[in-house]
């Protein structure tokens, strides 16, 4: 392997451009190290990571508990295939089933563990096909992933159309529109799938009553309610799962991103009768739920609990929103989202340029829309770290 530091960023990027598929375009930096909420590039520049690998590095970088648990696990047993199970897989499964049913304790639930959000959603999709119905109602503005199954639930034409024909039967309704949902769901509908906050669309929050309405409407027609918590789940919004405050219990919950703190993991949890829809031989994954990934998931859940991160995320998230608004800057219209999943809505379509200037100034953020910035830092970020970004924001906006 090339000795690190022996070549600069430009040369790494040239090699990337030649060797890697062009689907992501050119990366903005070559990163080599992380610690807490900071990362460093190959030329030694330091950044405050306000994106956490897009809501993945929930405990920041090189968290001592993750380092210890993963090192111990890899020295013990990392992978065994799904012909076998492990104590870590069993315990993580129990913990996730309990979280998904926290509003209705005692209802049976079962999980399938996989490796990404798309895979978790493909599992959910296959499960809905086993209801005997094939129609799915999804939301305009949705993002559920890039595999053929997940992209067929994703509304953006540019992601879908080049890959048609996609798995069929999916219709889209305006997000948060209860009347449109009631109109679209019928007795042929297998499932309604939605995010509580649309992350990739720019941190768009569903109206308060929408989840309860979706539960009522799906119940009326015997359809499944499926909530995609891939971006919002596991403390990101200051709740274990972002739907819990609504009081609803969905039939299907999908998770990934922050659950593994950087180790790839996904989960599809099915509740009640839906838990038995995928029978023997119907689905599988070589890596899914292996001891290494399961141990990572268990460690994340333990650290969130031990360190009171749910409360911390709520407090720092509110501090962030209040501090950004208190700038009173004419370009800042609104702060959306919850906990540490926040959108800064701008009065002009300058978000990509602001994100580029932020990078130059040592802050990692992104622009999911021309007029929206996304902030999704590690859940361990401090108010002081947030303040350093807020202090820089007026300069970043002005260019
Ligand atoms: N669902 C949601 C809500 C997401 O935000 C994402 C990723 N941004 C996915 C699914 C897909 O996850 P992955 O990239 O791990 O396949």
C-alpha cells in the first residue's frame, strides 16, 4: 500500500477518478483520520464534522467504546454466516424488537439484520409482497435507497427513470397530505411507506398528526404501515425512534446508518402478524447480523443509554436551532428538523456554495437542496463545537 503522506490530495483524486465508478462525481477531500467530532485530510487540514458520514458516525470517530468492542470482537469471532447465530446477534435482535414496540410493549416483533438502509428497505419491500397485495403508497420527496427495490420507492425521477423497468405497484402522494393518503390507500394496498423527516429532500418534517392519520388509514384497509427510520432512528432526533412520541406502532421499521457507528449494518423489524410474513428460505444475507456488526449495534445502544445521549441530542439540537435563528441573518429563513438532524432553510439558492465555503473554512456540512443546508453531526457533539460553526455561518453565507 502507498505510504500515507507520500503523495498529496491531487494525486489521490486522480487515482480515484481513474479507478472508481463516476457515480459520486469527484470527492471533495481525501480523509485519513478522525477523532471525536473532528476529521483530518491527507494534507493535515482539520475539519469539524457536522455531517457524521451522513448521519452514520453517531458516536463520532474512533470512539473508545467502539474501538474496544470492535477490537475485542474481531479478535474473538467476526463472522460465522447465517447457518449459525451468536449471542450478540440474539441480544441485538431482542433490543431492536423492544425499541420498535416501545409504544405497545408485549406485541411480538422479529428483526432481519442486513448491511445497509437500501437492503433493509428491500427486505421491507419483499415482506409487503407476502401480504398477497402488491400496491404500495409512498411519498413525494421520499428517499429509500438505490437498490432496484429501494429506488422504486424513491420519488425522484432522476434516480428512478434511468433504471426502469423497476419493481412495480408503487404510487406517490404528497408528503404530509392526510386527505391524499386517505384517497390513495384502498383494500388492494399492501403498505404505506414513509419517513418521519425526509432527510435527503432537505429535512422536511411531516405535520404532527400525519403519522397517526397514516396508522388509522392503513388500519382501515388492512394495509401495513412501514416507517423508514434509516436516517432518523437510533437517537438522531433525540428519540430512540423518531415515531415514538406520536404513540403509533408501525408494522415495519427499517434502520441502518447510526446503528453501527460506522460498521455497516441495516435492520428491518416487523411487528405483530407482519413478523411472520418472511418464512424459511424467503430471504437472506451472507454478512447480515454477523458478530462484528451486531456487537457494534449493541455497543451503540449501550453508549447512548449510559451517556444519556437522547437528552443530550435534544438539548444540543435545540441550542443549535436557537443559535442559528438568533443570528437574525437575512439569508436564514428557518431551521427545520429535530434533535441533531437539522435543515437550515436559506432565502436564496446558495446552499451548495455555502457548503463549499464551509469546507474551505474547516466545517463538513452538505446541501441536499439548492436552498437548504443539512447539519447531522455526531450525537456526542458539544454546544461549544456547535457554537464554533454558528459563529462562522454569517461569513459563510456572505461568501
Ligand atoms: N432510507 C433513508 C431515509 C435514507 O436516508 C437512506 C440513505 N440516505 C437510505 C434509506 C439508504 O440507505 P443506504 O445508503 O445505507 O442504502
